[in-house]
């Protein structure tokens, strides 16, 4: 009686894990698999059928559920080996990666973005080389930007200097030309990450003036001695 109860409990615990894992593996093959959608779809369907067969044929049922995780594990190993790239046909706003060099308290940034926007998709491209003295950081600000549901926000950190315009950093997806953002695809290897190092007006006005997002500004209580360290940790 106790053994039977343990089997039932194990089945109840394993079933949602297997179901979720197989669903993830199917989507991983479909979204991140071969460029040929027909081949990617074939592999995804094959994995689903193999998992169903293992659950149906291997006995006892608990062993079949564990066996169904084996092809999922193989997909996970392959998926974890997918490497990002810096050599794609990027959209203009993320075309150049920032390069930062340090010399004492001074930092020099190549490819700092400072676009002049006429609309979200119409802008004058300006990539600048800027130099900042980290000892002259006056304040650190945190922006929260809401583009839809207020349960999720995008964060931007900005540093205000005594002698220069504020510099902001935002970690975003790096989209290729013709590619649009999808929250579902964001859970898979569909986008590289990109550090937008830009003039604060670029990052914030794009969201407030042209994307219609709700943006909130918070002044962070960071002691002067730690403001430069806060910048370096980004």
C-alpha cells in the first residue's frame, strides 16, 4: 500500500516536469534548430513522438517518465553549445559595439550612441568617442521603463557628471535587420545581448517621445566614494 502510494506520488511529481521539459525541447528545436523550418519541424515532431513512445512503452510508468527526459537532456546539451556572434547584419541602432578603455580615473568610450530621432525608425545616426572622469560623477540615476504590463520593466542606469552630459547604459537584445522582438523567442537563443552605451537623451527620449512608454526616474542614494565602482560593475 505504501509502495503504491509512493509510485502515485512520484508520477504526480514527475509528470509536470516531463511535460514542461519536452515542451521546452520541442520549442528549442523549432526555434533554434536548422535554418530549414521543415527540418526543424521534423526534428521537433520526432522528439515529441519519441518522448510519447518512451512514456507509453517503458514500464513501470515512472521509469518511462524518466526515460522521456533522455532526449530532452540531449537537446539541452546541444542548446547550451549554441554560441553568440558579433558578425551579423545588425539593425543600425545596434550596429556598433561600444569599446571602453581606462586610464586612471578617466574612461574613453568609442561608439557611444547619440542618435537624433525624428521617429522610432527614422533617425540621424551619430556614433561618438567620449571621455569621462569617473571622479567627477555627481549622481547615479535608475530609470524604469514600462512598455506594457507594469509587472515587467526595463532598467537603465545613468551617470551624471559635473562637466559632461549624462551617460546611460542599457542592456538590450541585439536585433538583426528584418528581425522583431518576441518575448517567447527571448527565452531561447534568438537574440544576442547588447550593451547600449549612449547619451541619456538618446535612450530616454526614444522611449518617452516615440515609443510611448511610461518612464520613471529614481535618484540612487550612492555615496560619492562608490559612484565610480557602481559604473565599473556594469
